[in-house]
C-alpha cells in the first residue's frame, strides 16, 4: 500500500510539474535577426521545448524604440520571464523596470547589460577569450618575423560589448609580437564598411601581414580586397596574409576550408541558448543564479575544421 501511495504521489507530482511547465511562457526580445543570433534563438527554443515552456518572440529589427514597445507588449501579455538581447540598454531600461515592477524576471543573452538595475543574469560568449584565441594564433603565426608587422583589425560595433571585448582580447594576444603597426578599421558590423575600410587600409599599407575580423562574416570582403591587390595567397606560400575571425559562420568555415583564412573562433550558440532557458528556470524556481555566465568559443584551423563540422553552427549540414 505504501508503495502504491508513493507511486501515486510521484505521478501526481510529475503531472503538477508538467502543468506548471506548460503554464510558463518566456518572452524573447530580439535585437535583430542574423545567422548567429538565429542559431542562439534556436537553442533557446529547443531548451524551452525540452522543459515544456512556450516562447513568444518579438524582433526589433535594430530599432531600440521598437524594442522598448515590444517589451511593454510582452509585459501586457503576462509572460513569466523575459530573455532580451538589447539594441540599446539606455532605451529599454525603463521597459525592463516595468517588467521588474510586474514581477517578471529578466535575463540578458548574447549582449550583456552591465549597468542595468533589472537584469538578474547574463549568458553569452566570452568575447575577451574569443578575441584572445585569434590574437594568440596570429602572434604564433607571425613569430620571428623581422621588421614592422602591419596588422589590420576590422573592429565590430563600439557600442556592443562583444565587439569591444573581441578587440581587447585580440590585442592582448598579439602583444607577444614586437614592432606591430595596428590599423584600426571600424565596421559597426557592416560588411560594406568592412570592404571599403580594408581597401583603404591595404592601399595605404601594402605590406600587411595579417587581418583580424571581429566577425568572420567580413572575411569574404577581406578576400575580395586581397584578390584585387594580388595578395590572396594560400596558406603555406610566401606572401600569405594571416586571416582570423570570430563567429562560426558559413563564411568563416568556407574560408578556412579553402585555405585562404587560417583560423576562426566558433561561438557556442546552442549552448548559450539552452543556458539562457536554464537560468530562467532556476530563477522561476526561486534559486540563486550567477550574474555572469560565459560560454567560451573554440578555435579551429584547416587541420580540424571539417572533423568538427557538427560543432560549428555555420557549417553545411
């Protein structure tokens, strides 16, 4: 009888948990859609599905005011938690404050909001380490080179902590080199600006030894400029320009596989999305969570990219 009672109680508890899970709705506030963001969002949706949570997704298309209004709408819909990748922290903070007043926890993903008074946790790439991996590789590839070493850095958005940290990490990595001339090319994550900036940088500095792309989606622009100037030399041959990037896109994958790019750092997009859902689940259960949660990337070269294709979100499937 006790065993039967225990089994009934366990079944009842399981059913109660299932009902609770089905009653949970996560509001997903997205800055804009592009490949890596979609990959993280897919991880969120997969993690939510595993727990029986519903997801209401809104996309701001890069418009901070629109995102503010969308978060207000999620609050009005009565979501249980909000996952947000912000266009601009200052613009949406008042909407996040409204969420807090409504008792709705907020977790930031992919892009931290370090000055927010509302965000309870953040999960995203360790962009400082990701940039340093690329910088370390570049330093090793150019070790022993004599004379001035010209390196072009395609910088991401300066109002995006990921862009700032990737740049800082890359510079830490190449600090091992002496006599470096670093050419900064702001891109604001825009491929057209990456193309024109690379053209100007290489025209003024034809002896460029390396290029770092804060996002590997800009590597095709680098390849175009190097091809136009007769400098697109495969790895292992004299005159090769060392090319690295961070992201894990198909552009990076193809460039490394073709031998024009040396290495790329691949972000753990699925793990980031699933961790975001786990944080929400813990917070809703009343548990204490870490404020900062990082998912480090992995650097791949031509030697191991194909073997690790299943781990590379942008690789052909």
